[in-house]
């Protein structure tokens, strides 16, 4: 079985595999783990890898119009992406002077109301961040630092609201646990009982982080 594989060794104890949205496979393993053992492990996980790659193909097929910049998501709904003499988002289309204006247009149109939503959710959960902001990231939907400053990817504005809310809860839970430990996920589950399904659905939108 042939793979586009990157092997990353570190002081970790376990072996893990991840498959990116463009089907690049990364094996994370202990320092002394040989290349042969890595490929043996990949072969053991062949059925799972094939399943993930097929799922990625389905996402690409479903979103060919978005990948070709013909349409764009707004709150989980596809609308036409129109090159125009203005930067504007309406109920029926997104107008931009060029594709590089997408970020600026989405942030201007949605950032304030999104931060207001994050504040409301924070109050409901009783978890407090020191600051909320919106930024552009290429590989994540949000982050929280040790000073409890939470930043969100503006691309969240393209996602359905239930996934936006999941990411908000996920990040403010990091104000308590700056990791993905069992205690962290238990805290997330208090507010989002179906968080595992949300994580699964969120992966279907990973390709967006490479478009704009």
C-alpha cells in the first residue's frame, strides 16, 4: 500500500495517525520507532485510512462549486460568490472586489455579532475569557492562551450556527484546561452533549482553511 506519508518522531509514548483534508498522512510516534514499524502500523490501519480518504472525496465532490470559487458558505448555506465593484454580503450572495477581500468583508460584516454571541455563551457557561477576538488562521478554528485570551477564525462565519457555538464552547473550556485531557472533554460535554458529532461535522469544513 502506497501513502504520501510524513513521520514525526517525538518523546511521546504512543503511535497516532492523522489524515489531512488533502489526504496527507502523518504518523506521530516515539523517537525510537523505526520506519518499518510505521508502515506496518499503517497497513494495520488500512481500512480506517481508506474510509477517511473516501469521506474526503465525498466532501470535495459536494463542494466543487466552493472549491472553484463559484459559491461560498455563509452560516452553513451556499450562496454565489460574485466579483463586483463592492464588498458586500446579502441574504442571496457575497460580493467582493477580488478573492483577497473575502476575509475583510466577512470580518467587517460578522465579527462584532459573533463576539457578542461568544460573550453570551461565556456567561451561560460561567466560564470567563479575558478577551475575545477574530483572526485568520490556516489550520485551526480558534485558540485560547494561558492568559485566557480566546481568538476565533473568521471562517467560522461560514459554518452552521451549531458548529460556531461548539467552537465557542470548546475554546472557553480551554480557559479551565489548556489541553485535550479527559477532564477537558467532560467539561465540554456538560454544555455540548453531542460534541463528538460536532467534531465529526466540523472536519467536513476543514478544506475552507486552505481556500481564503
